[in-house]
């Protein structure tokens, strides 16, 4: 059996749910009750959350061969662009991820990503050889102190591994940052900049409080904070600007030293405010509730939404 996000299950025809935007990446999850104890995660060792949750998403279980058959059909119909295998850190987790990669890659040419508890170059190499186009070594936290408090004390080791793997496997390494866990905008933007210099793909998440976790009473980030990080991430990724173009005051991004007309033109297509991460991944409502604050838009924005997002960033850009 394999767990499948509810939205993915709907695209695969395994479950009927109402969706205004369908996921473009299939999200698969194996294992539960992680050996790690990340304070924000429903699957953490000491969490009391529903074990069907990861972030705010429900993950029902299905028979593996049926899921793989449905993945192939959905990819052939261009209903999905990618599949992402995620794993909790338990006994045999790495071997299971590798097995799933091999099983899926034998039946379809769809791009595959894997996010697992990876702690060596050898494991990254093995996952790539098994079919992974992207291997995620998630930083999540943007500072050593926050990482130590929320995830554990291997921050420097993880960064060193990221750099080594990015050099050995160019274009195949990704990471995630979760905005809103106590870091300054300057701190997370600095780390994002470092990742792009190393050639690492960056995914952005907004911290999401989940009942039953240690951080269930921590507020999600203010939307202005998230928008400014999104804009910085987009400018750095597309090389429209460097970190030297960004001015901070007490950790908050207050200005980007591009011509205002140039910056507005860059942002007006709205792409900066869409989901950031692996190509073909839109993660609808992973951080958001339908009708609530939209941190990551899973689709193209309309003009009104673009203008609102730019205003929310509060960077003194005249619309």
C-alpha cells in the first residue's frame, strides 16, 4: 500500500473530491510516525495529529500497483507532469523510496522527485540511478538556531551535503524553506541566494500550524512577509537581481534597487506568486484553506490578484 494525497487520488480516479485546481504533480507518501521529531509535522515522533495528515493534506492509502498504473495513464493524458515520492524517516525508508522509484520509472517516463531522510552522497547517487530527476534535501529552517530548536542539530551537516551533491549532480538537487518559523526575511533570502549560487532548486512553503503538533498554536506568517520572500526568490532564481539589490531594515526587506518600472514589469505576470519548487509542481492548498489567504497560487493569477499580491508586499511599487 502507498499513501496518496487527496488531490492526487482525485486526478488518478481513485477518489472523488471537488477541486477548483488540480495538482500537476502526484504526491506519494510511505511510512508513518517518523523517527524525527520536527515540531511542525503531524508525522513527528511525539505528534498527536491524525496520522493521515502531512501539512494540512489528507493522505489515504491505495494498492501500489494500481497507483502506478493510474500514474502512467494520467501522465500519458498530460494530466500530471511529475510524481514526487515523500517518506517519513523509519526503518527501511530509503530502500522503499528506491524501490518505488524503480517501479515507477520502469512503467512511465514521467519526471520523478524524491524527498526522504537523506544523509549521504551515496544515497543521493543511488536514488538518481533508480530514476529520480530531483532529490530533495530539505533545509526547512533558515538558521542554525531555528533548525536546532525545531528539527535537530544537523544544520551545518545538511548544508555541506547539499553543496557536495549540487556539485556532483548538477541540476538534480532541490531543497525547501518554510517561511514563518521565527526567521527574518533577510536570513531566509540569504539562504535562498546561497542555494541558487550552488545550483539548487528552491521550494517555498508557508508555515502551517497543525493541530496535535508542538507548534499548533504558532501563527502562520503575515502575508506581506511571505510576498517579499516570494519576490526575492523569483528575482534571484531568474537572475533579474542579486542579493546586493535588496535592502533590509532590522531583517525586513524594504527595497529592491531596480528601476520601479522594471520591477513592476517583472512582477506583473504574477509568476513570482505561484508555487515555487520542482518544475511542474503546483501543490494546490498545501498551505492554504480554500477561500483563505493564498500564499502559493497553484495557477496563473488574474490582474486583480497580481495587483493585490504586489500591494501586500508593501515595497512601495506604484501600480
